[in-house]
């Protein structure tokens, strides 16, 4: 076990282990937790209580998470003089599964987003965002209950790789002359330039995860979302590599939409996961017009960023949207919204996003019953109109409750 400067490994806690057949999770797993900045402490307090209650209730007291505080962002600055200390990263590596509140990204000044850094350093290559509707949540569409999708967004490549140069800079001038002289390509001289790398390595590891999830959870289809009609060698290649991976590694358990039409009269053979692809702009229409036709989407980074927020908006917004960053080595579960600093320490905001990220974490641990209990509690609390200000203001005659009270309302309804 690594030794830590500012982190106390909880006594009595046990380590989660990786095995060939998946995670081996003890009854008292040590889980590193980054409380987060701004509203982080408020929502994390409520979340830990809810997850603790669910673990206890679902196991007659046999299971308990051994939370281990680690530090990033503001809370790390005072202790380490650094917002992203090495030992926090080491702790996530060592203990495999972690939970995280939102972190401040200072604007300008050469800071990279802490969230992006964590994903890249730990190779958390998939951003996984399940989106489904909880009855009673105010939503902008007529039939929000039709949405039940999970988005696997590539997390390390694409225009988000962070390789770009400013208009007029020396680097851009050199790049422009290289492109002109060596490649014969003209670009407007006052352009800024960003690079969009998409590789078969990045694509295939993402699509593999999406297909495995689809097979394990008996889903109907995986849809590759891309803009390959315009960007053939990046987005179009994402589609081609996705189909290629499905055929190479899951040939017996998947089938492409084309094959269904060519060989099976348009009807998918039972038990096969259907591989489809859609152009990104059409996909934005389809989530509204044919919502129930889709269950898993696999996307490059930028498409996935937009699409997952659009899907979340359709069922009532980001306040209830969970997320996780997952790689082969570790997984980091996190709220999808930011630190909302104006509400810090007011016990006011909705902890739903972080609690539902905790539900994903429980399922990742294989603690399905505990996860079901939390979902049940949230669902019933909302139906009983026990909600925080953000939901209350969109409902009629509902008095908002506090963050901590919402947590307790969930526990009372498990
Ligand atoms: P934000 O923190 O998500 O807040 C924007 C607005 O969303 C809030 O003013 C509030 O709206 C609503 N909101 C957010 N979380 C809520 C919750 N739990 N319950 C109810 N309402 C909630 O976005 P931001 O103001 O653009 O960003 C603030 C900081 O967070 C920045 O430093 C940014 O870099 C960081 N950030 C971090 C992450 C992350 O760690 N993953 C993600 C995004 C942003 P109303 O005012 O309308 O009530």
C-alpha cells in the first residue's frame, strides 16, 4: 500500500481488487472521495448519508463503505499548495473506484480543467451518462418517460485533446506554411487552429465498453453517432472502427442494421445486439422524435458532450443527471453540474446528480439492491413533492426543502 501525507486510510476498510472476471468487492470497501468545491460539501454530505443507508439496509448491516477523503481543487491548495496533488491521483489508482463532487476551474491563467486532467492522467477513456426520467420531474417535452438512454462518450481525444494554437501565433504561422508547402492546403492566414485526433485505439476501447454494457444489460442496440459525412477520416473512421470492432470481437452477439435488412427481412434475430449508426445532427432530432428507438449511444468526445446535455434537458435538466468517467484501471463517479459557488454552504441545492452518480457507483460495485433502494427513494421523494428549490420552482404550490432534507426524504422512502 502506498504511504500518504494528508490522506488517512480508514481502519477496518478493505481494498477493492481487480480480477480477470471483474471487480472483487469486499463488504467494507475503501472508496476515496473528493468532496469538491462550492456546493460540493453540501451535496457530498447528503450523498454519503444516502449511500450509507442503502448499503446498510440492503445487507442487514453487513456492508458499509469505508470513505477515505482525498483532496483536489480548493481543499488541496491549503494542504499541498497544488490543486491536483499526486497522492490524490495515486489514491484513485490504488483504490480503483472513487466518488467526486464538482471542482472549480479557474478561468484563464493557463489552468487546464482539473476534470479533464483527471480523465487524461488516469486514462478514464469513457464518460458514461445514463439518462432516464423520474416521474414528477418537470420536463420540457410531452413524453419524457420515453427517454432511457445511456451515452458512452469518448473522453480523451477529438478537439478536446487540448492541442490548439492562437490566431496570429508563431506556431500557427509555422503550421500554415507547413500545410501549404508540404500538403498543398490553404487556410485563411488569420485562423486559430485546433487539432482533432481520433484513433482506432480510442474508438475501439470506447465501443468495446458500450457493447459489453449492452450485452450484460440485455439492451437492444448500440448506435454510433458521428459526423462522418463531413469529416471522413476522424468521425467517419469512428463509425467504421466501431463496426469493425463489433464484427471482430462480438461477431456472434451483435448484428449490424445493414445485415438485418440484407439477411433477415428487417427484423433483428433474437438475442443479438443491433449495431446502428446515425449522423450527429439527425441524432439530435431522433432523441426528440423517436426517443424510444435508442438505448445506448457511443460517440466521439464533442458530439457526446452536446448530446448528453441535450438528453438530460429532455428529462428535466442537469440537476438530476449522473455521470462517471471509466477506464480499464479505475472509475471516477461524479456530479455532472459545476460548483454553483453562489449557493455554497447554504444547504440549498439539489444533490440528485451526485446521489445518482453514487447509484451508478453502487451498480459498478455489484451492489444492485442498494442501488435500487436509492432509486426507489428518489422516485418516491419526487412523487411526494419533497424536492429542492430547482425542481420546486418549476412545480405548482411546492415548498422547497433543503439539500440535507432531500437526502433524508430519500432515506425515509427506501
Ligand atoms: P454550475 O456550477 O453547474 O452552475 C450553473 C447553474 O446551474 C447554477 O447557478 C444553478 O442554477 C444550476 N445548478 C448547478 N448545480 C445545481 C444543483 N446541484 N442543484 C440545483 N441547481 C444547480 O455551472 P457554472 O456556474 O458555469 O460553473 C461554476 C464552476 O463549476 C466553474 O468553475 C466551472 O469550471 C465548474 N464546473 C465543474 C464541473 C465538474 O467539476 N465536473 C462541471 C461544470 C462546471 P440557478 O442559479 O438557476 O439556480
